[in-house]
C-alpha cells in the first residue's frame, strides 16, 4: 500500500475532479459507503478466488475469546467484518436497504478506495481507488449510451484522443457459443477472453484443451470474427452517436454477474483497459426482495494516472506542483507579527501564501523557497519595514523590485500571470 | 458505520472543500496515507485503551495457519495489519521514512477516515473523518500562530461567528502542578480536564480522591483560576492578532504526546470541541533516528457538520441538493437519440442535465423530475420535434414556454439565475 506525497495527491485530485465534474453534469449523484462491511455481505460475491482476496477484520473483546474457545476451524469465525472489495456490492446493499429513500432511477458515482489481499506487482496495489458510475432502475439502453457518453467525455477532458470503446452483449456471446455447438459457455468465454494476448490459434488450442471439438472451436472463432452487428449493440451505437464506440464480439469480460451489454475502453499503449463495465440486472436482487435492473462502468483511476504520467498529460500547474504562489520571509522575532500580517493580507488578495516559520538568515529563507518550488518571495527586511515597502523576488528570473506594501498582492498576481 | 447518501455527501464535500481551500492558501500540502498500517506501527502509540480500540486485520493464507498452529495466546499474533486509528501516527511514519524527499519545513493537511472499535453512540462513529493540519520542522511559535489563524479562517468561512480558541501550555500546567506541591502530574491533569463538566468543587473532590492533599488541591485550583499570562502563550496571542484567542490555564487536553502549546476551539452550544491540537516535539523521533519538532491541529468534521445542520448554516445550493439543473424527457424509442443530443447540447452550455432513461408517459417523467427536486424540465414532445423547438417547464412556478431549440440552454440559465 502506498503513501501519496503532495505531488501524487495533486495529480490524483486533478483526475478525480474531472471525473466528478463530468459525472455531475450527467446528473449522477455522489454516494459514499464505509470501508468496512459485514463479512457476510462480501463473502461469496466474488467467487472462490475473490473470497481469498478479502481482508478480514478480527473480532474484538469477548466475541473473539468465544470464537477462540470454539476451536475455530474456519477463518471467517475469527472475523466479523471485512474491507470493501469493490464498489458494486456496497451499492447493491445500499439500494436494497434504502429503496424508499432513493429515487426510482438512482444514478450514482462513487470514488473510494477498495482493498484486495493480492500479491503486489507492478501497477497492482492492495489499496487502490475505484471510480464507479451506475444507473439503477431501468432496462433501457439509453442508460448504456449515457454511461458510455460520460466516460468518453471524461477521457477527452483529460486529454486522451486515441481510445476506443468496445462493446459486446452477453446474449450475442451465448448465441455464438451455442450455435457453434459448444455446451460449456463459461469455458468458451474464459478462452475467448485471452484473444488479445494469445491470438486466434492460441484460443483454439485452449478451447480444444478444455474438451471442445476442433470444428466447434473453428465455428465459434469464425462467428466471433465475422459478426459486425447485433440489434442491442446497434442500438447503443445509434444512441451514443460517437465513432469511438465499436462492436467487438470477442470482448468477454470476466465478471459473471453481467447480464447484457458489456463494455471496455482501451488505448494502444496499455495492455489492460482504462475502464470497463456492463449491465447486471440480477445482482441487487441478491440483497433484497426486489429484482432491480442496473448498469455500471468503472474507470481505472490508477491506470489512467500511469498513462497520463508516461505521456506527460498533466496541465503545467499540476505537474509543477507548487505549494504556494509566494513565500513571505521573517526578518526577526520582533518583526514576525508584521510578516504574519503581510501573509494574511496577500491571502485576502487571493494568493496562496506560505510563511517561513522562523527568523533566519535571508539566504536560507530564499534557498528554502527555491527547494519547495515557490515562484515568488516577498522580503520584509529592515529597510522595507522602515519604509513601508516590500521587496519581491522573482525566483525564476532572479529579478527583484521594491514596491509599496499595499500593492504587493496586485504586483505578484501580475508577475505570476506573465509567468504562466 | 454509515452510508452517506447524496445529500450527506454534498454537505460533507462542501465543508471539506472550504477546509482544503483555506489550508492550501496557507501553503499546506495534501498528504494521503493508506487505511491499513502494519500493526506494530499503531500498537502502543495510543495507550492501553487505544490498543483495545484498534481494528486488527487477520493474517492470510499460510501465515494465518502458522499462527494458529502456534496455539496463539495473544490476539495480535493472528493479525499483522490494522486500520488507521488517527492521522498523526501515519504522518510521523511518513516524515521519518521520507526525510530526504520532504522539504525542511513540511506543512501538510490530510483529510481521511479513521477507525475505532468504540461502542457506537450519539455523534460517535466507528468510521469517522479527521481533518488534520501539521507543520513539521520548526520550534518557532509562528507555527502555532499560523495553525490557529488558519482554523479561525476556516470556521469564519463556514459561517461560525461565536467560537473561541482556548490555548494553554504544558510547561504552565507543569509549573502550576509542582508549585502547588502535587507530585503526580498526570493525576492532576486528568482531574483538571473535567473542570468544564464537574466544576471547581468536583475537580477538588477528584484530586483528593486521587490522594492529593486538600490544601495542595486548593493551591492548584487557585493558580489555574488566577493565571492570565504566560510568556509562550502571550507570544501566540501577539502573533495571531485575533481577539478570538484566549489563554485558558484550565485547558488540559488528554493526549500524552503534547510537549508545548495546546489548543482547542469551542462553541457555546456544543459540549465537546470543534477541534484541538498542540505541539508534539517528541513523537516523530519514535519512528526514526532524528528528533523533529512538530505542531498540529485536528478539526472535528463530524461535529462541525452536526452544528451546521442544527443551525441551518449550509448555503441554499448545498441544502437543496439537486442532482441536476434540468431533466430532458424522452418522447419515444425512435426519438430517444434526439433527447440524448439535447442533453449533450445543454451540457455543452455548462448545465447539469439528467435524462429520463426511457420512453414513458410525459406525466410520469415530470413527476420523477419533481421527486428528485430538479428545477426545470425540457420537454421534447411530438410537436417540439416537428417544429425544432423545446418546451421548458419551470417546476417551481409550473410555467411553461416553447422556444427555439438552439436557445434552450441560454433560457434555462436565465430562468435558473432568477430563481436563486
């Protein structure tokens, strides 16, 4: 798990800010759920492998003592709580529990960390953020179109111009599998999911290894390669009205709870996806009496950040990562209150101002300003204090000018805007 | 632990936004640490009671099996990780581990949840947010003054006008205790800490119960009541230059790691505080070789929210909590793409637009808009589609007007600004 130092946080908050702003412009509302869920809420929702990856929280006090006395055989008896594994299951729980408090169609976004007890690897972390958007309550494909449209707008706003939104449909996948004469659909889809990595021959080999007849495998792969149209998918393309959306019959996202459209966004220089999602009309019913249709999309924040860093896509003010517009110096213990006052006055002018915390040699104060990348230093030295002036040092050019105290904010802002 | 539905999140994000913006204007930088720390990092840092309140995370896989075989007697053997208990200890760890990557004076803010396995009670939660600001690396009291100044600005910006910042100093407390002839300082301070609740006689009773002689208790309480000045505190008051800052020799914050100034902010209608903090020059040294001075302040987000809610202090746009400025209707499956397009066009005009997700009776669509508190509905019906117009319904007044398609965004914005 990672600490995010200031430069990291600024980049993350910039991207999260764009995501929030676009989702809000589509009428999606914010939801936050606790990091900790009851263990029963999570267990069994992510398959056997998922169960192993859930961080479990030890019972406390008497309950823990009781569990120990019982001579526990199963780990889950020692734990009653667990860390959130994704944002979809908590959403389903919230919707099932708050049906009367939520609107008939509930559109929410949620940007929070999740935890998985995976072996850490390059680009894989045990704590990472998910950025999810879901629309609850309608089976209309307008929902798919709006979710795709919003994801496109986010990536465009962040500066991506080479991504593709691939879409497929569970029904199309089922039809292709069964009309090829393959009985075991999940075996076929697990193999198909590797098409990007191992190619058509590789998938055929894997299908045969899994006991599927070679001619059935050929028929299946031929229909995957030959299909360009499907009513539901044609409708999504029509509604989106964007040339970025492509029907791809080979797309087979892993999660078993998808029931309709599935979608994924890719860029050429990244093996994985920048995000993915789909329709899941059966999940919410697992938490309540009512079956409620839903469709969602999850943007991969960590991957978006990696690609934006590699491509240098952050705007200059984020990439430069300065903690303040100006540093104010302190001449002596006696004059420190005047430096605090200057800092307050400059903040009232709308500037971000950091104050050197103690009386110190002027050279050390300027060196510190340089080390934290602050573009201007306002020097309140002996003569400035006597004359009611401030000396402004431009840290980039080295130029200095002495001006009337009351004009300091205005001059720094002028110099600052020239600089950018 | 709580789910935050959209109205809650909007209020929380509004307050957090003000806090961030003010701290940034003082040159504080953002830091984020993982929710999960190694258990050794947390254990023993919060006293025996604190240890009991730490959520522990069960070991996984083979390590868990090994611990079980050992016939564990201590709980901590079953756990290797734990949930963050506060933001100060993680900060100390980060500073000790990243000394060369961080500036000489590191000013950071951190706004993240923490977890405590407390019995839930009114206003007390097992997951809650802390908003911490800390300045690392200087012993100067300019640091205290800036931290207090920033907290004052935040509360004023949020609309608080009746709060007081009480300050005290560990050295003054020690001097009062020892000159009263009391040997056990921590007993004396634990009793003094209850002055607000049980009054002077109550504290005297508690001091005597703890074995302190009645005349020593009297001397101690007299000096607490009679002291109005202390050099370090006078300096903080001078530097702050705010009449809100009051010296209060009875302030005795519980945490044992404070070494200098301590501070707390109170409002009349809340028993607890809106925030508190102090100087702790010894804590960071526990995590590294170097002793590094530090001073911090923690704003109580949950309490600030409670008081703001009770007093109705949220600005109208937050309190009203609308998911969108306008809802666009869908006339039929065939014309749905035109509704999607209108929604896109209005978003391009800067409006937040939600689309009814399916073709439905117009009355139901308008009723839904009303249920989610959207102030305007843009109706694309049969005649509007034929004539290239849009019908705008003002949900507050009931008024409707039909206008040219291209003017829709402009008209909604005009109507909207009249409404606010």
